């Protein structure tokens, strides 16, 4: 079991539509174990396969409170089969867009069909934070980010900020490489 790297905006892989899981086998179980380790380490309350670079329709979640025991939840091939007309707004964050939070309006209640670790199909009704989180995670499986639900002005601003950060990190890495190369020439 190992924590994996979480992809960050503007990584294009976050825009991929994930593939359905055909068979819930040992490989899927191992991926899910790693996803829990990654999510708890971050820390976060949810994670989708694509956030660790695996474009499979797998979601993990844990909505337990700080001093409560862990309540791990697994959703394989989750799909929304009903959504309420009533909407509610909640503040959302994303482990792929760290330290950025915005209010997002979504259906207050959804019914979700999914498979468990044994490949058995279930249906569940979600509301409150559970409804917000499961919709956020199912969006990830479709290449949709929560910033797609906010104004273009705010979205453009956050994409620009994260793109700039990646470029700056690249330049820093380049500086180190160049210095090493120069040192090698001088040696
Ligand atoms: O999918 C993700 O990027 C995870 C994301 C889930 C989420 C949070 C809030 C609303 C909708 C979806 C996160 O976990 S962000 C981090 C977070 O919310 C949190 C972190 C530590 C303690 C409690 C919450
Ligand atoms: Zn997210």
C-alpha cells in the first residue's frame, strides 16, 4: 500500500473521461487501498482514480468527523440515476486545486447506483455533504472540475494562478539542472 502523487491543475489528464471498471479484481482492490492512503495523507474527504492518474471510474470517500473512527466508502462505476430539482450551495475544495475554495450550487439530493468491492450493485440516496462530495467525485470521473461550476472570471483566475506556479517550478528545476551541467563542464 502506498500514497500516490495527486495530479494538480492544469494537468490535462484531469480532463479525461474515465473508463468503466469491467471486473473488480485484485488490481482494483490495490488501487483502492492506495487511494485511501493518498486521501487520508492529503488529507481529504474524497478522491477519484483520475486524481492519482488512473482513468478508471473508482471513487473513495470518508466523511467521518475528526475524532470519529474512519468510515471508508467505496464507489465503483458510480452514476447519478436521479437528482432533486431543489438545489443547495456548499463550499467545495479539491485536492487537485489545493487551497482554493468556492461555493458551488448542485442538486440537494441525488440517488447513486454503484458497485462495491465484491462487484455487487447498490443504490444509495445522498444529501448534505455526502451529496456534494459524491457529485464532485462523479464529476472527476467525467473530466469535470468544481471550477467548471463557478464564474468564468473566477475560473480563468485560478487556472492562470496554477499554470504560473507550474511554469515557475519548471524554471526552478531548469536552474538546478543547468547549474549541474555547468559544474560538470567545469569539473
Ligand atoms: O475530490 C477531491 O478533490 C477531494 C475533495 C472532496 C470535496 C471536498 C469538499 C466538497 C466537495 C468535495 C477534498 O477532500 S478537499 C479537502 C477537504 O475538503 C477537507 C480536508 C480535510 C478535512 C476536511 C475536509
Ligand atoms: Zn476534486
